[in-house]
C-alpha cells in the first residue's frame, strides 16, 4: 500500500482526475454486475476500488488545501 500511495503522489492532478474517473466507471460496472445477479469474479475488487478512489481523492484534496494556503 505504501508503494501505491507513493506512486499516486508522483502523478499530476490531471492524471489523478483521469484515474478517479476510470475507477468510478469500473465501480459502476462492477455494481451493475452484482445487481444483475451475476457472480463476481473477485468480490474484494469493489472494496479495493473504493479504497483506491478514496486515496486518489484524498491526495487531490491535500494538494488543493496546500495550494490555497500559499
């Protein structure tokens, strides 16, 4: 997880926004599969995606707060 966070922090804001949108799309797709009653290949995938999205948004918010202070 530490490597994942370090990797995210190296990305630009635009890259993080793009990644957040990709994660949201994947979450929507996975949730629709679950609602359709289909078997999900990896049930933990949804949880991991939600956590990764939270990490991305946290980094973006930290940067926005820092930019506001200076």
